[in-house]
């Protein structure tokens, strides 16, 4: 079973891997950024690749 999908079972000490969850979220953020029209417009002017994406929180 994938560590990111392992359920928490009370009393066993088993917890899902945070590394798997973080990696999955990073892929989702990168995919969302690549589909964003503003990002596409910038990439048309400055060719490149979306490598790292950081989610900014509103304060």
C-alpha cells in the first residue's frame, strides 16, 4: 500500500507518511501553475519549465 494512502489506525502508532503527502501536493501545485493562464503567458515570453512551486497563504 502506498505510504501516502495509509490510513491512521488509532492505537497502532501507524501514521501516513508526510513525505508522500508533501510530494503529492507539490505535483498538484506544479500542475495547477502550469495550467494557469498567467503562467502560460510568462512562459511564452520567457521559455522555461515550472520546477518549484510554493503556495502563498493570504494573511
